[in-house]
C-alpha cells in the first residue's frame, strides 16, 4: 500500500514507519522544517514538507495514497496560550481527514488517546479497567490536551458518519525503542536509570510495547470497522507505579525509590510550579494537569482490539527491557549501572 503518515517524527509515528516499511508498504511522511528525525534513521521514506494547517501540502502528499495515518498532535500539559494546541489537534485533524477522503484513501486511521476513554471505577473495592463503551463526555476532559483530543475525536466520528473511512485508535502508555525526545512515560524510565527519581505518586498506567501499538495501527487499517475506536493496550499491562518501578529495578539492576508522595503534597507543589511558570514563562516541572491525571489509575481493557484486530500482546516486561536497552545504547543514561 501507499501510506501517508503525519507525526512520523514522534515515538509511535517513527515505530509505525519502520513497521510499514518492514511489511513492504511505501511511506510518505509529513515533516515540518527542523523536525527531529532520529527515530526515522535507517528507514526509507518520501518526505512531504509542511504542517497540518498546510492544505496544499496535505493534498500533495496524499495524492495516490491508499492509507492515511494521522498521528501528529500538540502534546503539552502546560502552555501560556492553548489556542495553537486546539488549532493543531482539532482543526488539523479535520484538514487531514478531509484531504485523505478527497484523495480516495480506503482507510484513515486517527490516533487519539486513552485520555478520551472513561476512567476506571471502583467495584467492591476493586478497580475495573474500562473499555471503549464506558460512558464519557467532554465535561470529564480535565485539561486542555485531553479536551482538544476529545474535540478531535468528535470531528473524526462526525466525518466517519458522513462517509469518511475513519478508524480511531486509542493507545495507552507505550514504552520501547526510538523514544528520542523522550515522551513523559519514557522520561520516567530515563530518570529512573539516572537515579533522578527519588519518589513517586500512587498512580497506575496501562503499559504496552510501542511495537504492538505501531502494529495495531496497521491492523486497524486492515481490519478496523469504520467509525469504531480501539484501545491499543495490553491486557496484562495494568500496573501501579510501585509495581512498575519494582520491575524496572529488576530489569535495570537499579534500586527503586521507596518514598511515596501523598497526592495533596504533589498537588500543592504543582500549584507553586505553575505560579512560577506564569511569571517566568518556563514550563513547570510538575504541571497541574499531570498531577491531576495521576490521581487516577488509568487502567484499560484492550479486549476489543485483541478480538477484532488481533492486536499483539508482547509482555510489558519485554517492553521495559527493550526501552532500558535502547536508552542505554543511545546516550540517555549518564553511566551504565550493573
């Protein structure tokens, strides 16, 4: 297939391009000038210069393409002005899907986030991971990033209902190789390896190998039902942060932090951080949005993607092993510790 990918310089995007090429597909990628292309090293692709607002670049790049993967997004938990985020995430999504439909793409895969899925609930004292059918609304989107991605999902669903061949995927927390920036989840691993993680919050995430997420995008193009959304996660990946750090300690032979920070203390620190950022303009180390999300254990059930798409289920332990190996091999760790 001829494929068009936005967000190819990102963590999931770079892994997707590698997976597509390995399967014999031809790939065009939309890249802004100065984009960080380290994750794309060693893989052939055709470059299309431009951004999500550039309709002529989208039209040019999508010409002759069979599949479109729209992964590009503005992902910041703190900004002085959030208007550019909404422009990229909401208006950009409309631009890409409309251009892909006009180009005759047979599948348009839109990458959302599990942040747009309803949060898990307690049932008889037990946390029940949620799925795509859990009731949720924009009112539950607790920060601008989640709200902008929710609004983008609404656009994708509306365009699908109007005839665009859109399939929506909602990745959980990917880990693995090629996390060049790194992502917030990758930064946890980097800080851990560099002994810069003295404490942690009592939170939880659904960990998934980034390769499984990349393959999940391809499976969504091949098998996904138009208008549906699929959680790209791991059925055995719902771990507390304490469990996560213990596993990292086992893999990396680095001691895990023992101090658990109370939520109220983290929230107070975040308020102070953001007050300072409002004066300096520098992003806070602990944004309020991130701390508020950490209040919940974001555990999800990917059964639908496993059943309908055949989503791979690489053990999360392997995902962390691959991530640790890659970060150490690529200069993210000050000193290899044994």
